[in-house]
C-alpha cells in the first residue's frame, strides 16, 4: 500500500476513535450514566472501529504507533483526571492502556487470516463488554477475583457471546470445515471465559484476545476427531478435578480455574506425560492438606498465589510447544513442579504441627523430607512409565530439590504462617534457579534428557 494511503487510513481510524471518545465523554458529563456504561460504550465502539484496520492500513508499525499514542492518552487521562468516560469506575484497572496494544498484537499475529483477527477482536470487545454490563445489572451469584467481584451470570453470558464471536467469523470468513468451526469455538470460548473470570485490573484486555488467537491457531490445524477429543478432555478434566476442588475447599474459585486451565493446557499443548506432574502435584497437596487439616485449619489458596506458583511451569510448557523442544524442556518442567509441591507441602506440615517458630534443624528436616516425597510422587512415575530414560535424569532433579530446600531454610528467617497462603518472591527465585541448574546439567550431559512419546 502506498505511504499516502497508509497515512490516510491511520488518520481516518484515529478520527473515528476521537469521535467515539468525544461522544462518550459528552454523555458521561452531560447525563451522568453509570461509569461502566460509558466505559463499555467506548470499549464496544472502539472494537468495531478496530475491525477496519486490515482494510485501512497494512503496516504493523502503523498499528503499533497508533496503539502507543492512544495508550499514552488513556494513561494521561487516568493521571490527570480527564476522560471520565473511561476512568470513572471505582475498581482499579489498567484495561484502557492494555486495550490498544492487544489490538496491535492481534493484528501482528493474524497476518492475512481475517477470520482470526475478527474473532479475537470481537471476543475482546463484544463478549467482555456485554458480560460486564449483564453482570453489573443482573449478577447475583458473585465470586471474588483478586480485589474485585464478578458474577456467574456475567461469566455465562461471556461464554455465549464468545462462542458466537468466534464461530460466526470462522464460518463466514474461512474455508475451515463446519465441524472444526463449531468444536473450536466451543473449546476456545470456554477457555477464554475461565481466563476472563480470573483476570484482574484490566489484564483480561491482554490475556483474553491473545489466548483466543493463540489457541485458535493451534486447534484449527488439527483434524476434527482430535478437536473433538480435546473438547472431551477439557470437560472431563474440569468435571473430575473441579469436583475435587469443590469438595476439598482447597482453592477459591479463581484458584480452581487457574489450576484447571493450566492442567488442561499441559494435556493439550503437551501430552499425558506433561499433564501427569500437574495432576500428581495437585493430588499430593490435596491429600496432605486433607490429612493435616484436622490438626489446624489451613487457609484457602487464592488465585494470585496459585498464579504466581504455576506461571513458571506454564511458561516452560509454552516454550516447549512453541519451539517443538519437548525433550529439552521436560526435565525443567518436572523440576519446577517438584519445587512447587515441596514448598507447598512443607508449609502445610509446619502450619499443622508447629505452634511457634521452629528451629532451623526442624525446618531443614521438613524441607528435605517434603522434597523427597514430592519427587517420589511427581518425578518418579514419569520415569517409570517410559523405557530407556537415563537414571541421571530423575536423580539430578532429586538432588536439585533437596539442595534448594536446604538453601531456602538458610535464607528465610521469618516463616509465612499468616492467615493467608502466599507464594513468596524467595520461592519464585529459587524455583527459577533450580530450573537453571537442571538446564546446565543437561547441557554438560550430567543429566539425561527425557524421551517422550
């Protein structure tokens, strides 16, 4: 496209955005409607305007520049107390600043797949906005997500709109089989509904569209029977482990959705071998918490705590899938889950049996024992189910887990026996360090690689 047409297209879309914001600001100041209404007015109409990007501009750089300009404008509006149409809501949110960059990311990823761009943008705009409005007006069954509350009615409405927003563009703008369109829309809409339910402070404006585009790209490349199997697996995992979570009261709603989503991701992006550590770690922690809950009531694990813990193995899984390097990453993935489980079981044991600050000897002993138990439950089965995996592969993980458990007790002075479970920065860093050590051992051939099916 010639430069002058590119500039004209960018200016035209900018003018449309300016009109939408100006009209919304006038309505907000003149008539004083609900702040959520004017915010979603901009959200929906801005999204409709974004649908014209592929027709008006062709350069990704143009979209990035526009995204940076509007994000800066929205940020300035929040700091300088103008643009009440966007910043009048009481909850803390940065969704307005994230929104333009989400559009750019979708424009970048979609390429010439118009159906993918349109589906993802419609989920970001229509599903999210309609769900928020329905939830605010009719939501009665509420649950906590971070510092705010969401409603079951809003989430259900989000799922319905997301399904239509994905299915209809796929059906009309692509040559994909009808069965692929229906099954893919069903699966992806369910996943992004869970992502939206646990997103806080406007992060859904990033997570929801990116997840929509990423999963659609992956799932639509598979044959129809495989997509049907993925749908069945998704609902089976949510049904079985959701029932365990509900009965055990181990996690809050947000935490449960995060675990179920990552567990399914390990199954879908990896295989049964990648899902096995996630399932084993969860069951180990659940059984230990149930047995020791008689000694002392254990705090419910909330979404932000579980997200901080599981973000590392989830990132490893995504890298392994994206680079098609499953053998190189599986040892790192196992190490992460062994470390997470050992830290979680350790604090559970100490909470149940210790009424005052334990000695370092007791803490080291508990840390070593929980590392061994976690390794036996999580790592050893993965080694036993496959032949020809060097013994050095699981043994190095055991040594790493024990070493970092002892290092943890030498670093930590004050124990986190508070009323709320937490995942500390120290544990996060030590988990990253354990993964780095495992990777180095693999590079120097001191730890064998895992042979996967």
